[in-house]
């Protein structure tokens, strides 16, 4: 495998280069023997990498990783060695990117690496938490169990994301339909009626005049409006790419009525399940917290966990620092305290995760059931208002003609 390195010589000179080796340890030994101290080392990826291009064209889905974990656990339990098991799985994999990754993992294992070490060389596919958990399984002889636990953990994450996407899908579709319908009415239907009303020379009701004036405004400045919207969206995207923008967006997501509660519960459940999984694997909390923080999707939650980690390193435990921040709900803090006192932190946190996941699922269903009639009423109100303005004008003209 080709690596890119930065090293420091005995005289303080800095050298950079590429070197081919079977492992990172062998590179360290070679450079040390040559009188250089390694500063930075990473796999070399060319700018126009076929592997990188293939990963973008054929991305690896989490469901494929889950299937890989489950099948590998089954084969290992059957007594098949890990190289043979991975070879059998590679033949069945249809995704080109994952097939190539498994091929590289097999070669790394044949060169003396463990499965977790070989997987860690592909961070875009295998998370650091997965690699660390599997490493514990390799050390304790329970690799099959850890593979299944990681598969269960990833399945829970997929279910959670699907629930949130399901809650947001209907309002997005309804909003799109509303924009299209209103656009047709404003750009085509209302102007036709406005010409008709103008030719009759009748005095129109206030609502009709407002709608016609609004239609004229939209048709006259449609390009300007789209330009302003485009610039606003662009500036918003640029701001959201900054650290402050990302943090404030994540904070906003937790404050949105109804949806924010679901997001909050899911983040807490994910945190509890992660700590429970790693703690049951045998990792100490000092190693667990950085992994959980690294895998956290919400930056507000990550910052809160970082503060807990800092207080924990001062000897305050886990529950006491959590109690200082309202983002950690009382039941979670209480169960963590019980887990610390009884030595069953993994069991306590797993119970909290299951409780929060159940509550989040119920609230997601309620949210979907509430959104559908609300959006229907909004669409009906907008379309009805436009229709009312046209109908009222007709009655007004009819009344004036009779008079």
C-alpha cells in the first residue's frame, strides 16, 4: 500500500515523500533506521483517484455494511477463518466500492493486520466507533458478538433517520404543490380574469384588486424575486458551512416545535445507545466519550458531551456533569446515576435509549398525523382565497350590471 509521509531528520530538516509498505509500523521502523522521526503518515490518494471516483459513483449504503457484519458474524461462528469468510462475502457483494474495500481488507489481514485495523483505513465506510468496538471484540474473543451489536446499532440509526425523513416528506411535497398551484393561478388565471374585468370597466372589490396587483407585481419582478431568493439561499448555505452557522442551525433544529422534541429524543437515544455499546464492550469512559462525541450528528449535543467529558476527567463522574446541562433530560441523568452506583451503566443507558426511541417514534407518528390536515388546510386556504377574489368580482360585476 502506498503512503504519504512527513518526517523530521536529526538536524531538524523536514522531508516529505511517498513510500510503499505493508503496514504503518514498518514505515516508522524504516524511517527510524534511516535517522528520521515520523511526524505525519496517511494513505496516499491521488487527486484523480479511480477508487475515489468509484466511491462517488457507487456509494456504500449502511444497509450493505449491516449485511456484511451479520454475514461475517455467521460465517465466523461456523468456524470459517476470517480471510476465507471475507473472500466468500466479497464474491457476493454487488457494490463495486465495497467489493474493492473488502479486497483491500483481505490483503491487509494477510499481511498481518487485524480486521479493525484494516477497516480503519477506510474511514468513509467504517466509522471509528465500529473499528474500536470490533478491536475490543478481537481482544476478548467476541468478534462475532460485536459484529452483531454494531449491526443492531446501525439498524436503529437507519430507523431513526427514516422516521424524521417521513415526518418532513409530506410538508415538503405539499409546499411544492402549493407553490406550483399558486404560480399557475397568479401567472395565467388571474391575468386572464384581470383583462376581462378591465374590458368591462366595472369597479372591483378590494380583495380582487389586491390579488390582481399582487399578480402584476409577481409577473413584473419575477426575475428579481428569483435572484433575491437565489442570493439569500447562497448566503445561507455559505453561513451554514461556518462553525458558528452549523452550531446555530443544530440549536434551531432542537427548538422547532414538535420536530425539535423528536430530534432531541433521537440524539439522546443515539448517545445512550453508543455509550452502552462501548461500555458493554469493555471500554473505559475516558475512551468512550471521544468516540461518542466524534460520532454525534448535532453540534449542540457534541458540545454538551464535551463539557461532560471535561468535568468527568476532573473526577465528577458522568451523571453529575450531565445534571448541569438541561439538554440531558432528568430520566437520563437519574438512570446514569443509578448505573454508576450499581455498576450496570450499559444496562441503564440501553433502557433509556429504548424508552426515548419509543417516545420519539410515537411523537413522529403524531407529528405526521398532525401535519397532513394542517397542510391540507393551508393549501385549501390559499387556493380558496384566490378563487374567492375571482368569484366575488363576478358577483360585483353582475350586481353593477343589474343596477
